[in-house]
């Protein structure tokens, strides 16, 4: 499946049982909720997916299961976050073998590669596979920025097609569009800057709180793209306190609590993460409860 890098693509959480094994039942429940809301793709194995805690076998299982669930309706994208080029190439091979439609790629993990090393890393992986690739540009959390000059070099690889823009610099949407036109699709990767990014020309939204609130997320995107900006803003303003749960070191725990509240997930996380307790838990639950209490009625956003 070729990928149209546009629309809402949830970075879904990985579900675990009380015994710390993959919970494919609740995983399927959540994926079906995303499909029903009208998302444009599913992204696995990102930060929200607790990828650093998953075994290779578990990564392969969730890719295969997601591919089975979506049944060709939307693309399944697997994240690659590896320490070596060889491991990244092997991860790309496995993802394709398991049915993934595309890849999201972080720069090398742990070692802070320089510009030349980072570009070489991306190019070697891209040249090893036919899968389309979205570069995950998140220097705030991962320490390496993919600059415009680096994207110039990466443009030589036809299958490097998109960027998950998570630099927190909203003007990067305009910089990328001004320099490259439509060569790279741009997807906002920061929930609290998503609507602003869309209005500046972003093609899509790799979302987090969509895991618990899929319909509201897709409604905001569709309304904004249809020029119904004020309606999008009103939903977005309601959503913002919830979206702020995504820009936090405990984003996985936060969003899983929200999934529990909306009936499409559990709060089980894999250690070293632990469920929230005390005042921190009370604060997050209050934000979620307020959001659900004031949940807006949505227009017929799917027909836009």
C-alpha cells in the first residue's frame, strides 16, 4: 500500500495485561475505535507505544495484529528507533515482512550523531527498503535535529517522503514548505501545536490524545482543512487541557488513564514506568473528568 501522508495518524499505545504480556484484545478495541472515527493511518512502536520496552518478537506481533485488524483500509506504520544502522535496516526488513505499509524513523538512539552521520543513517536505511519513510524530527526529546540542509540531502531518497514535525518551532512548517514545496509531507507531532500547524499548512497530525478521543481529534483536523476554522478552534480550546497531558514525561501513563475513562484501553504500563499515584494521579484524573463532562457535540465531520 502506498501512503498518503495526510490526516490524523494516531501514535497508538501498546496494551499490556496485568501479567505484563501483550493485551491484543484491548489493542483491537482501540484500533477499531480509531477506524470508526475516520483516522488515516496507525503508527506503532513510538514513544507512546513504549517501544523501548518491547522485545523484537512483541514488535512483530503488534504489527501483524494491526495489519490484520485494519484489513487494508488504512496504512500501518512502524516506528524505528535503533542504536545501530544494521539494527535499523533489520527492523525495516521485519516491518515490511510483517505487512507494514511504511516506517517512521528516529535518528540513531543514545549516540548523538552529527549531521553527516545522521543523514548517512537515514539514507542507508531508506536505500535498504522500498517502504515509504517519515522522519521523526524531535530534538527536544531525542537530542538530534534534522535541519533543512539535512532534508535537502535526504530528498535524494525518493522513499523519504514525510516528516513528523516535533521541534516545537511552529515556523518550521513554513520553512519546510517554502524550501521544498510538496516534496515532503509535514505532519504535526506535538498535540498542543497541532491546530496551529494545520492552519500553517501541515498535511497531517501524528496525535497522542487521539488514543482516547479519536472522534474529536479527527473532527478538528477535518474542520480546519475544510475552512471551518472557528468550529475547529472551539473544539481545540476544549481539548487543550487534555492535549497538555501529551507534553509531559508521564505522557504514556496520562494517556492510558484517558483511554480507561473513555472505555477504549487500560492503564497497564511496562516497568520501569509505573501507574500514577497521589497528587499527580488526582490532577490527571481531574483534567480527564472535566474534559469528559464538557465533551462537545461534534458536527458531521466525516463528510467534509
